């Protein structure tokens, strides 16, 4: 190669060469004879230097290209990673439950997540089209708050939290809490806002506040009711103290009226009872501002035409008139119009209504729950007081009647006993005389037989009278009970029975008995009756075995008398304690049927009890309780 034209061809080839091989082949084409330097003429030297420079430049470019390619290859994974991160960031950004947006001062948004757009009612497309401007969506009164927050966030380089409102695209105002962070995009500062919708919270708080208020009101109402109730009760406690012995219903009603009037100042209280075709005014309290009204009410109100009184009596429920209608007591005339509010209550004892209590007020106010409670409590307590009065009156009457008849009976038994004995004695002695004088001379043996019957009858009658007298004496002869050595008294009773016990071959065992408080004679008779019966009603097949045991139980001593006799069927366990009640024929077992009646009377006079338990065939136990001696 020697000419400049071939140099430019070489330059063009080298410019396109992309590898060392291509440089070599371009060189070979330009210098087919090779590059023998020593013998080259001067012109050719220049060409060679130029060619070398071109080759150097081409090689340097190829090298640079290779390096750049390699560098690019190394960066590729980094790019991919960055793209993945971006994707993940976008996903997170959009899925965040709070609205997030980055915006400029002029209101344009750089970024906004789905929650933010949703909060304001926009789609992503609208956002991308630039339709969302946060400044335009902020009501003017919050513009300054926003500016101030942005200033502080950028100036201080930290997050600022504040509350504001924005307008939804529909116009609805959205209260929100904003946390604003400064962020630099190159030289420009943007604000990144985290926006939380405060509406649900506020609604809940409002609901809560309303609920609290409602509850507070309810509590207040209950409290007033309670106070009213306890006030009324207190008054009634006074009333019952005053009137514990009061039995006149009208006095009780009058006191209830006084309480009602004192609890409702400025009111009058009337009480009516039905009398024929009228409501008769039985009692009243309070100051009547129109005396003629009271005079009119005193004449009575027609039943069936006085709703204010008729209604509670019929329905048995209170009747309240917040605005009293004079037509409901029409017959009272125009003077009734001074009453502006009224409340009427049925007053009953038991199921029966006996009257109606009416409270009238001179001022017009609706009845409050507390006032209703108060009055209803007054009426309720009045009813209790009336019932109690009725019952205690009835009880007293009955007790008196019982006591009287008891005393009469005892007196009768006692007198009858005494008075019967006298004629009986003479019958007995004349019968004896007859037997003695004429018995042997009688031709007719029946006469002797009849006389014997007379004797038996009179003897029996004497026994009965004696028992009756004994029975009457249990209460007639009263001595104050004293401490008794129960063992000693029982031993004496056993001694009294000695002859019959021996005759029956009875074994009587008395275990240690605690001391009691009793009348000694009566205690002795009691033990005698029980042990005597235990031996008398013995079983034909075995000798009687009687055990007496005792035990203290609290303030009582229980004594049990057990035998192995005939037993007593359950249906007779009560009946045997009735006077003259016997389970056995007299020819089989002698007796009058009074012994157990006396025994029970003695025990009951001491405050104790007497009862029997038995299997009904082979043994019986009589149980009794008497006050233990201290
Ligand atoms: P009386 O012994 O005079 O008949 P009571 O009043 O003592 O009268 O007894 C009433 C009845 O109770 C007796 O007739 C007898 O039938 C029955 N009875 C009393 N004690 C016993 C007893 N321990 N075992 C079986 N029956 C008895």
C-alpha cells in the first residue's frame, strides 16, 4: 500500500471491524506484501503510521465495546431485581389499608395508592389522566392547616400528624388523620401523606356517647325512682310504727293520704268507697283551694258516671291524667277545674277492691316515673297495712273466742265431774245396800244380775268422771314448773305401778335421763301413763320388756318409752291421743281412753310434743320432749 486512497479504504474497513480478526483481514487487504518497515520509502512511512493509528483506534474501540458488553451483562440481574422490587413496592403500596399519596404544593399528585383514590372516589385511570388534585379536594378552611403542616414537615425534616377534612368526589366530607412526611424528588420537595379515614371511629364514638347518655338518663331515672321508693317506704315505716296497733281502716287511709300530700306538695287527696249508687267520700287530706269543691265531693259522686273513680276500681290499675279532664268527674261541677293533674288508685285488700284513692294537683305537670312510683308505693303499703289490720283483728277475735271456749269447756268438765260424782255416789251406795239387804232373798236370780250390772255401770262412770277431772286439772291446777330429777320422778312412777308390773312379770329398764323443767306431779303422772300402757298393752306371747331412754337435744330433752307389746297401726297414731279413743275392747283391756290425752296435754302445757312410732304389730315407742333444765 502506498496511496492515500488505499488508506481511506482501510479506515472504512477498520471502522466497521468488530473483532481482532476483522482488523487483521482489513490490514492484509491494504498491505498485501506485508509491512516490511526497513526498506520502505519515506511516503510509505507516513501511510504506515496512519494505518497503525487507525488500527490502534479500531482495536481500542473493539475493546471498549467488549468491556461495555460485559459490563452490561453484569448489570442485567441487578436490573431484573430492581424491576421485581418496584413491582413488589407497587403491590404493597396499593394494598396498604391507609391512603398514601405523594403530592406537590400545587395539588398535583406524583403517586397515589388504591386506598387513597378509593377514599376520594376516583379510579386509577382518572388519576393517571391528572383528574385528582388534593388541593382542589380540600375545603378552603383546611388550606392553611395543610400549608402549615407541609412547611413544618419540610422545614424540620420529620413527620407531622394532623386532622383535616377532604371532599369526596360526591361532595361528602371525609374527616381524616394525615401523617405527612417530606420527600425530595431531585431539587423539588413533595409531601407524602398517609391518610386515615376517621369517619368510622367518629361514628362509633358518637354512638358510644349517645349510648352513654341514654344509659345515664336511664340511671338517673332509676335513681329517682329508687329515691322515691325509699322515701315512701321511710314514711311508711313511720306510719307502721305509729299504727302498729291501729285497726281502723279509715285511720290508716288518712295517714296514707297525709303521706301522699306531704310527698306531693300542693295536692289534695280523696278516698272514696262505693255505697249504693254513689262513691262516698270517706276521707280527705290537703288544702282545697275551692271549699265548694270539697262540699260538692262530700255529697258523693254517681257511680258509673265518674270515670276518674270508676276506672281504677274496675280495671284494678292506676289511672293517670297528665291533663285532668273535668268531664271525668262531671257531677262535681265547674269548681273541679282547679284540679289540673290527677292520679287515681284502686285500694284493695286481698283480691277485692274496697275503694279508690285520688290525688289531684293544682298545677299542670305530667306525672314523672318517680312520682308514679312514689304514689304506687304509698298505695301498696296502705294495702299491706289494711290487710295486716284486718288479719290481726280477725286473729285476735279468733284467739279470744278459742280461749273463751277452752275455759268454758274446762269449767264444764270440772263442774260436771264434781256435780256428777255426787248423784253417782248415792246410786252406788244404794245399789250396794240393795245387794247387801235383799240380794240373798231374791227369788229371781235376774235381780242379782241386774244389780251387778248397775254396780259395774256406776263404777265405770266413776272412773270416767275421775279421768275427766284429772284431765281438766292438768290446766286448771297450775304450778310453776321447776327443775326435776327425771330419774327420780320416773323411779317413783315405776314404784306406783309396782303391783301391776310384778303381776305381768314386766322388765322395766330406765336409762340415765337428763333433768327437765316440769311440774313434778304431772311429770310423774305422764311417766306412769306411758309405762303403764307399755305394760298393759303387752303381747300375749311374751313378757313385757320396757326401756326408757333420754337424751338432751339443744334446749329440749327427748324421752323415749319403748315396749315390745301389741304395736299400733299407723292410722291410729294420732287418734289414740283423742279423749275416750280406745283401740281395744274394755273386757280385753280395761281403761277409759283418757290416759294419752292427759299425757299429751301435760307435755304440751310444758311446750313440748308427744307422738308415737310403731311397726303396728310388735312394738311401740312413745316419744316426748320437755324443756331441758339449765
Ligand atoms: P286407755 O289405756 O285408758 O284405754 P289411753 O289414752 O292411755 O287410754 O290409750 C288409748 C289407746 O291407745 C288404748 O286403748 C290402746 O288401744 C292404745 N295404746 C296406748 N298405749 C299403747 C301401747 N303402748 N301399745 C299398744 N297400744 C297402746
